[in-house]
C-alpha cells in the first residue's frame, strides 16, 4: 500500500480523479461480505474516504464558482450547474456550494475534513452556521462548534446550536448587548419557502416583535377551535387560518386550477395545478365558488388557442396561458418559477420572425432571456405538447461528456420540433 501511495505523489489531479473513479467502479462490481461486523468496519472506512472526497469536491466547486465558468455553458449560477450537471437536489446543491465558499475561512474544519477526522455532515453544518458571520466571529464560532463536536453532540443538535451561534459568539467576546434598534424591535424579519416532492412546501423563518404582534392579531382569532368536535391541533388550525387570510385577504391572490367543464358541473374528474399536482373534483368546485372562474381555452391536444399578435408586449391573457404551461423557465434544468419569468419571443421579436402569438411565446427567466439572445448558437429548441423546451449547449469548440453521455456537437438547428 505504501508503494502505491508513493507512486501517486507524482500523479496529476486529473489522474487521481480518474483513478478514484476507476476504483469506485470496481467496488460497485463487488458483493458485500457476508459478515455484518466486517461490513460495519468497511462501511465506516469507506464513509471516511467519501467525506475526504467531499473536501476535494468542495475545492473543485470553489474554483468553478470563483471563475464563473457555468455561465459560459448557459447556466445562471454555480448552484444551477450542480443541479443540472451533477444531478443534485436543490438542498444538496446549496449545502455543497456553502461548504465550498466557507472552507477557506474554516482552516480547522478544512484540515480535519481532509484527514478524515471530521465527517462531511458536521463540516456542512458548521459551514452553514457561519456563512453570515464576519471573519473574526467565524473563527470564534468554528472553535465553539468544534468543541461541541468533540463533546459528542449529534449533527442534528449541532445544527440547533449553529442557529444560535451568533449569540454564543457575542457572549464569548463580550459583545452580547443588543443594539438600540434591536431592543426596539427593528430587526428585519425573514422567511424561506422550500417546496416538497408532493407539491407542498415547508415554511421556516423569524419575525421581529412587531411582525409577530401582527401575525398573532391576524391568525389567533381565526385559529380558535371551530367547536367541541374540532379535533385539529393548534398547528393545523394555524395553517388553516393562514390559508384563509391568503385566499380572502388580498385581491391579487391567484390560484390557477386546470379542470374540465364537466368537473365544475359535478363530474368526478380531478383538476390539476400548473405543476401537475392533482386536485380532487370537490376541491376544484370549492375553489371555483370562493374565487370565481377565468376560462382558459385549450385545443383537444392541449395546445393553447391563438390569442392575438402584432404587438410587442404579450397580453395579460397570453401571460396567464403561459404561466399555465410553464411551471419554470423554459430552459432545461432552470428552476426559476414561471410566475417570476419574462415572456420570451422564441424566434426573436426584433428580427421580425416571431409575432406575439401564443404559439411563438415561452416563459424564460431574465438571465436566460438575455443569454439566449446573445448566444443563439448555444440554444437547441424542441416543442412538446405546445410547450417549448430550451437546452443550453456547450461553448463552441468545447467537447465533453455529460455524466457519461456524449454532448451533441453537430450543427445546432434553431428548432428540432418533436411533437
């Protein structure tokens, strides 16, 4: 083993990555031992090696992020590259990007992760906790959290500790007196919304005292039990109260439900949201009664009917049609919600080839809208069920594979209609 390691010292980074990939490929072709004890030992050893690999991956990601290379490939950000090219889910992509950006400030974490003395889970948790701290507080927080790890705290409890690491650092450095504005309750509130796989979402955030008072005054009366037979707990009643406020307390609140006319007149055929989530027929009718109905006419093959042309700006009706068709930006892999996208003339309105007809429009995020028209030879467009799909191609002269699949380097047709 020592001779093998000595031979690797002179190998390049590319050679070592290729060797690691080859070894992993060989391991996938081997059966696990029959002994449970042996498998535990091997799993722990291999997990340590994978954690060390995460340190290597973080270094590579950091360079990609610093150089802005993804934008040459039609990807708006490093996080988009991690999702599209490496197949990561949103949360994992954000976690790895945060680690890559924070490791240069976390010298002890970097060293321990590289030697296998610290797991990836602990390192990622600490990186997330310190990303909003300045360099001095970051160093102090690193020591506090590593001390907790040495004391045997679990990764889950370390995450809880990380959420209050700012207070712990302030206590350690003697700067724990809140500023005057904070004492008056002027700190900014925040909230994040994370989509779940079933079409729902998780809410997480913090409200300052003033916003908390508004929340309590609005939701508390609505969250009271509806009667002695109301078996919902407080959390369920609070969620119902929030839904009531959102659906009836703002004129601009919109929920797009796609349904057949027969469903509204009593049929059991379910409707669906823009992202395809099914809605029971009874729920569709309840929404229609409470919110009113705006018709959207589709042809038998689900292609939106013609709504007009000859003007530069899409009409409100066309916009609603497009928001129904496009959950997200038309560029493959881009997850910017359609509601936040711009209306894009597929063939370029300025060239006179694309009137503002519904079958010549798509939704595209602002970044990709500009990128598409400045890199026309790196866009490959297909159509499916009346919906345009844009695929970003590699830069000219760059040949590489995408997760083992060759990249098409043929002359790019502007359109490749595949119904």
